C-alpha cells in the first residue's frame, strides 16, 4: 500500500516535469531538460525503494530477536526433564490414573483385599506406549509381585510372581502350614486367567501325552488323576475359588475347548 503511494507520487512528478520541459524549453535545451527530469525521478525512486527495504529489514531483525528472546525465557522457565507443556503433563497423569484403576479392578476381581504400588520408574510412559512393568502386591496370598503387560490395544494382563530374597532362603524350602482358603466370591474368569490357565494347560498337555483323558480339581486345589484305584496329585491351585463359583469356573474352562462336570467335592475336566 505504501509502496504504491510512493510510485504514484513519483509518476505525477515525472509527468509534470516532462510537460514543463515541453512547454518552456526548445531545441537542445529541451533534451537536457528531459534528461534532468528523468535523472531526478530515478534518484527519487531509488532512495524511496532503499528506504522502504531498510525499514522492512529492521522490522524483521527486531521480530527475530524477540522470538529468540522469548524461546530463551521459556527454556529457562521450564525445569529440566519436564514435558513441553502443561497439557501433556495433564494428559499423561489422566491416562496413568485410568490405567491404575483398570489394574486395581483387574486384581480385585480375584483378590478383594489387594493393594499395590508401581515398582517401574516413570509408569506414565508405560501407560502411553505400552509394554511390561512391575508392581508390588500387598494382601495377596502366595504372591508379592506381578508383571503388568499393556499391549498396543490397551489390553491389560498380569503375570503373578513370588520373589523371595536369597538371604531369606535357609537350608532349602520349609513346609508352610496349610492356610485356610478364602471363600470370598471372586470373578472366575479373572482368577482363571491369572492363576488357573497356565497350570491347567500344563497338566492337560502332560497327561494327554501319557494317555489320560481327564483330571480332577479337588476342593483343596489339588489337580489329581486317577490311576487304577488311586488318585495321584499332579499340581495344585494355591487359591482355588470356593464352591459358590465352581459353575462359573466350569464355563470358563469350557471356553478353552475342554469338557467339565461339577461334582460335590471336585470339578472333572476331560478332553
């Protein structure tokens, strides 16, 4: 806009100058008059263009200095290792809170008295990117840790662990007194996925190789197989749910392609 205004004024000067030369000068004087008018017009245009360009360059330099100073102030104000913005911090905290509640609900379905805490550093990254992290468990019989797996679809799975410091192991394993089983109702599917699935699949595979077609899950958690008139214990479920959920547990086992029959003192699994 400003450049157009300058050009219009200079063009007006040029036209007026040419007309004045044509009106008052003749012969060779007229030629020198035209040269003078165009020379003055050219110098005027050059000075105007250079002055306008200088102002634009100065404004750009000021803007660049302000941008650099602003970035420096922001970098100094941001603590080392922090996220780029408060919004990202808020999103990470909200996502981790959601994951924590999901893990708690998952564990409480099998262990109503459980409490837990993260052992993995920066669990926020695990909540965002997925992966495996370790947690410490409290109020869970036979287990004190768990590895929590979060896949790319945000599905959660837990592998229960019992970790005993080597200093606490003296002269081999000592037999522990039998604990009274907790009859608190639990979710049979969650219990099966956490504790029962691996043990049952291992027993079925091993017994099938030896020609067996069924096994018994006793009330005390023993996994037995009949041989002649005797029952041989192959493994044990440490926290088998009470009889009140056996029907539900049988349905969960049947989803694995096995057959079940719920009896008074045991569950028969066949294949």
